[in-house]
C-alpha cells in the first residue's frame, strides 16, 4: 500500500495504522524499514513502547510488517520436550527452561544443560581453524551451563535465546557432549560432530 506523506511528517506507526495495522499480537510481529541501501528491523512491540523508535518516515521508505514467531526446541530431561514459541522481544534461557517445565529432578543432570546454535566467529573470539563454517560464515557452538554453580543462575537470566536454538538437558551424570550431539542428529538432522564447545554461558557476547 502506498501512503502519501504530508508536511506534518508521518511516523512509522502512522503508516502501519493507515495500512490497516497488524492482525497478529504485536509481540510476535517484526517491522522492517528500508531506506536507500539501509535496512533496519525491530519488534513492533519495541516501536510501540519506545517513542524514539517511532521514526519520521521519508519519501521512498519501504515499511514491511511481518509475523515472525520465534521458537526454541527443548530435548532431554526437561518437564516437556517440545518446540516452544517466544516473543519477538526475546526471552532468557532461564525463562525458556521455565516454559519447558524446568529440569526433571529425578533424572536430570544439573551439570549438563546445553544450548546449540550457530554464532558469528567475532562473538566467540579465537575459533579453531578446523571448525566448519556455514555459508554465512557462522560456526556451530554448544554452550553448557553448570547449574550446581550458583553464578550460573545469574548467567541464565543474562543469556538470550535465539530463534531455532536447541536446548538439551542431560539425563545422567555420565552423559557427555557426544551423546548430546547424537540426540541432535537423530532428532533434528544435525550431522556435524565438529562442534566448538564453551563451558561457561558468561562467554556469550564477550
């Protein structure tokens, strides 16, 4: 839909409203603004809550509003094994574990909470040269949280989940990373066994 701009200066939310608004919950909707060669995306909920993000539009801007539910998959000794949707504004690993019913106290290994994802090398620092990279340059990573360490609970709150993350909770003290990767291979088609392992969640973002 083309929307004429007037001298008063229409803002981003004005344009979205004029086009009919969003039919989906705002916490699951992303807004993208393309201006010349610059493209910026942001959750609609953040635009609504932060007036600074409700920018004045310029002639030629292209605004896209898309329904993009994010999800993580949780496997192993959790309260439930499932794919769980979360808001576009994000959730922490602590919230993710809570939504999955937490750890099963009678069979889970508090040493073995793993998160599998792909990261850009600059996030990780020194990445071994033999670690395979995807077409976009990202490398497969497994983060492990030791919940017997009190500091780990603070890290759970600070560790943001990403879309398509996989969380695995080991179900015995003897379960190691190789078994975790085997579960992933049989469950979601992960075939690479060359994974860069980090043993402390606080490494993320450093």
